C-alpha cells in the first residue's frame, strides 16, 4: 500500500484537514482517512504541503476566476473506492482561507 497525506484532501465536497489517502499497489484507492489521519506516520507514506484532490486537467487552473471550492465543485470531482491514481496536488494555496493565490500551481502525483 501507498499512502499520501496533505494539509487537506478535497474529497469531492469537503476539505478534510491532515487527511491520508491509501492506495493499493495496483493504484486503486482503498481508504480515505478522516481528519488528522495523516498526522501519524505509516510505512510508504508521503506527506505533501497543499491540497490533494481528484485528478483534473491542470490547464484549467490558468483560466480560473472562481474560489477554490467552487472551482473544484464545478469539475464534479470526487473520490470513490474505484478511483485510481493519479491525483492532483495544489501547492501555493492559502491554507487558512482555502483559496487560490497568485502562486498556486497544480502537480499530478503518481
């Protein structure tokens, strides 16, 4: 199993603080942890600064004019147990207001 944790995970409707996603070795999502599930270290776990969300075309980020949650909801993104890698990490996000900044970038995680 591989585990990815971040300051927040956007599960499709909510931001979960310090959350961990667990994927099988085949890349299938096995578990979405609850709040603070990413604080405890696990074998094969990577903690990332930013917000992990379901995959979307990162080119869409450049033409965004909406608040972060509204933008993600507009993409109809959500994690389910049939979800498989990759996921997207949003870096340079204001983690207090959970909104974009001029430094926000998106990276695919495999």
